[in-house]
C-alpha cells in the first residue's frame, strides 16, 4: 500500500476513540461490512494493507481473518467530509461475514412502516409479494419496492 501524508485524518475524538468504517469490494462495489476502528488499528491498516478493526463486544482490536483466514486487502481509504467515517475499498480473501456469507448485508428488512396506498388484499397463493409504493419520509416521497411477508 502506498502511504502518503494527508491533511485529512480521522477525528477519533468525536466517537470516543472510534470511527465507523464502511468496507466495500473494490471491483463489485458491494458493501461487505460496517465496522469500527481506533487510531492504532487505522495506523496498522495503513502500514500492512490489511483491515484491522475494533470489536465493541470484545473491547479489543482484531485483524479481519486472523482466525478464519478471510482477510481484507485494503487498496484505497476514503474519508468523509466530517472526518468521522472511513470507506475501505478492498479485495476479500473469502467470505466477509462471520456467517460465511460474502457480505454481512445478505438479509432484507420487512416493511414495518405505513404504506400509501396499502394493498387491499394479499394474494393467498404467494408467500411474499413486491409492492411498489410511495413511502413518506418527512416532506419527501420516495419510490420503493417493499417486501411484504404473509402471516400463516
């Protein structure tokens, strides 16, 4: 990894010593995981070119893949406009999620917000259906496809 001096440094003070890291596959652009890192982990990532993070549950630093072998080769590091979030563009060596899924974002959220217009009845012969709806978000409306699951 080519390490260059930069005026853009993460502000670890804002997040009690941690910053959020979004990890994205550099080729497919798929978001693989979201994690945290501390200042030492960030420095180690820059020095080694491999993702080093902070585990809030274990209260300690960990190198992705230290037990599984599924490391993350970091090619680029981007910082947000507030200096409190990072984006790592990586090539994963195997699955990223601890469940062995390629990405930690393999599950879909089932709608629990009011839909306008609400479907009058659900098809009885399907377990799920896609509903095109307008979802209110403040003063704006966004088009969205919402996955609805039937009970029973």
